[in-house]
C-alpha cells in the first residue's frame, strides 16, 4: 500500500514563472527574490522526502482546455505531460513524466467513490504547474506526477465541500492502491487576486495570512465561509484556494504544518505551506538508516544542481 | 473604500449562461494560442472574425481593442488577454483598460491592498452598494 508523506499548498501566477526565468538569467527582482528565498526550505524538504509520485490538484487557464468541452474534474493518465505554450513560446523546461500504472488504480477508486472524472490521455500543463515548479524542483524532475485539473473558470465550479471530499477519497485511494509508492499531494491556487474588472489588482494579505495559518487545523472553519464572501473580500480568483482543501483533506487530521511563507510581490498573494504526516518522519528515519542512503541522497542532490 | 460587490464592472463572473451566449467569441479568442490564427488575424482580421461567426458588436469591440467591452460582452478574461497579447498588449494593459487609466500610471498603484475579512461583510452580499470614486 502506498504512503502519503506530506502535502504542499502553493500559489501560482504567470508572473511567478516569468520572474523565475528572468531571475536565474539576470538576477531576481528584489520582490521576487523574497519568494525565491522563501521557497528554498520547501525545495529542501521535498528533496529530503524523496517522494516517488506527486498528485497535483490545479486549474488550467484556457491554455489547454477550451470551452468546447470543459471538464469539472479531469485527470491526466498519460506517460508524459508537455508544458503548454501560453502564446509566448514554451519556457526552457522539459515536460513531466506521468505513470499510468500509478494513476489507474487511483482513478478507479475515485470513480467508485462518486467522482466521475474525465480521463485525459493527453494533457499539457500551463502556469498552474510550471510557475511554481522550478522553485521547488530542478529538472530532470525527480518524481512522476498525477495531475488533476479542476474547473475554476466557469460557474458553476465545484464547491469547497466537494473539493474536501475529493481529498478524502484521494487519501483512501492512495492508502489502498495495492502498490508501494511514496506520495506527496500538492494543491495550487493563487491566493488573493482578481485580474479582471475594476477591482483588477486587488489583494488581501490579511486574508491570505489567515488562510495560511488556519488550513492546518481549521479547514472546516474556512469551508464554512460562503465562497462568495471570500471572493468579495479577497478577489474573485481567490476561489482557487478551495483546491487547497483537497490537499489538506488527503492528509491525516494529525498532519502538522512544517513550514509557512508569505509575500506579495505583484498582484497575487504568494504563499506556501508544507504539511508533514506525523508518522512519516519516524518511518523515513528508519528507512534512511536501513539503507546506505546518505551518499545516495547527497549525490542525488548534487546531480540536481 | 473598495467596492466589495461582485457586480459588473467590479467583476465579470463567467457563468454557464454567458458561456452559451458568447461561445463563438471565446472560441475565437482561445484560438489565438495558435500561431497560425495570430498570423491570420494580423493579415486579414475581418475575414478571420467572419469565419468564427463573430457578431457585429463583437467585431467592433475587437477592432477598437476594447478589452473591457469584450469581457463585458461575455469574453472570458483569460481568452481576451490572448487577443491583447497578439497585438502587443500585456495583461497589465488589459487591467488598466478595465480601470480606465493609463498603463504606466496603473502599474504604480498595484497591488490594491484591502484588509477586509469575509465575516466583516454584511448579510446581503449581492446588494449593490453605491460605488466610490476610483
């Protein structure tokens, strides 16, 4: 049976990706340097976890899915997921590897649990994934991914309650998949932002920090707030935060925040949280001791640099 | 004070009904992700718009580079910015257009920070409040 090692909630924004490319080439803008520095511990943590698979809950932004057929929940079953060209040409990163053998048992379990997913044999990942990706990992990407794309663009969107239920189902599916994988669940959605209308550029740091603080132990309290009120207070596109509930609900209630960081470099609140499963640590320590992992680990790290 | 309603023009929520009504406009805009479509637009915008079945109103809005009008007429903002990008205007230009201000001026004012918490909002969220000066 596979294991869930931990979870990550992280913001995304096109500027986050653009500023990364610019930053590594000619130095970071001071505001984005903060986000880069703030994500270093997440990268180190992820590197230490050595997960084999990452489930990614995200949304596309009219870069792959068009309105012709718009799935509420779409799951990527492919062996390879290219980066979507958003119209400015692809950024200098390889696509991500998928794993159908990992994906199908989970997909079957989710459908059995009432989530009627759209299965994608092809799926291109846009800035919903590629904007934060190079902050957390170096290519070649060290793990295989299972992307789940959620409709966040067209009302009606799935409710926060439904997204929590998806996380609960995902947890059952992973823990009973009959396989032996080490899984991290990552959810991504911009924190406060609204990028249309006369409230274009609206942000709400106070709300974002409250959310980041509360999601560890008070998810139900956040879910009880009507989504419309969150959109009013923190911007319409802040609804994307409800995807973070899937990540939180896929972990045990005892999972604890290991790290939180927040900054506001442009027009989207940029926050990140990592959550550790309580049993993960002891298990990891044992496994590390049992295997001659020390050298392997540092050599892996060196390779990634 | 920032307007906390979600009514136009503070926000343009993209509903299924709007999607049905403005499907052709959105299909047109979405397809700007393809270089061939951008090229056709550069060479013969009128023929391209006719091929996609745009209405006269929609065509006029595209000709006028009226990003706000396109969104107000059912274009999803993620699609509309693709047309803007094809004519050399950034997302920031689109935002400035939405707010009726110059792009460079607009940039200086970003982000617009608010500290309102959801629980501080009244019981009737959809009620239209008088709008403050921008």
